């Protein structure tokens, strides 16, 4: 294998899915100010994600709506304003 091909910041990182609560420990260069303990007792940087393979409808086979930021309501409000102007 080639040596020194990874970014200098490459390390093990915990990714936590807020939709399902699942956690993954994988190598990454993602930046994080938070840390968490893994099952091996060591602390790793923690990155929180909205969706992962544990909660994505394509992988789970379940159809569910993920609207954590209220985007659907904002869109409906804008659409209602356009209709009201006409």
C-alpha cells in the first residue's frame, strides 16, 4: 500500500444519527468540537448528522417525512402568498 496518502487530519470519528439514534465509528476528516465515548472506552470526535443509512427511506424501506427545519411549512407559506397576490 502507498504510505502517506491520507489527509493529516484523518482519524476515527463517531457519527450519530439524530433521526434513529444510531452511531457509527469510521475514519473521517470531518471537523468537530464535541467528543463522545465509544464502546471501547476511548473518546473520539462526535459529528451529529440528520440522516444516515439507519434512517434513510431508501435503506430502511419505510417512507417517512424528515422535516427538521420546517422547510415544508416555509414553502407552503410562500406558495400561499403567491396565490393571494394574484
